[in-house]
């Protein structure tokens, strides 16, 4: 099973295939960063806490999450919602967050690998052309 990314900092829950509990309670796996054990404890009628016994990572999750696929989906949605809120706040202030700018620059570099290709694409966009230019 692939590690479950818990937050935007890359903290992950690594689940050992030999030890895979049915529900999210008790010992769940290891922390991908420090190697400590990640455990789940119910703290209220609506939430439980995932915590690492080595580095003391602490994360609240809804109690309705009861399996690994649900946890994976919930964490992905939380990270997506946080990025959306950051983008909305940046647009309100007329600026782009540094992390988002880096992400967009990385995607652009992957899509247009050479500077010549990037310049040609920018030039075509300035002229109003939507077609991409292939320089290969």
C-alpha cells in the first residue's frame, strides 16, 4: 500500500502490509518522516487524533473516517481545499502565494523543457495563437 500523505508538508502514514487494522483505531503504521508509530485515539464525539509517538505530530480527523481509503481521500480533499483558500486569498490581495508560484513555474518547466520552446509558446500567445509550437 502506498503511503498516505497526511498534510501539505509531506507528512505520511506508512502502512505495513502485514499489520493492517480494519479500522482507524490504535496503532496504524509508521510516520514517513521520523519513523515513529502513528496511533489514533478518540478525543470527542466527532473527532479522533492521529499522533506520532516519536516526533509528536498531531492531526485531528473526523471520527466518521474508519478505513485507509477514506483517510487518504479526506487528506487529499483537505490539502486541495487549503490550496484553494490560499489562492482565493491571494486573488483578493492581487498577488500569488510563493508556493503556488513555484508550483506553476515547475509545471511550466515540465511542459516546456527548453527556453527556446517556452519563448516560442509565449510569443504565440502574445500574438493570440492558441496552438503550441513544436520545436523538436
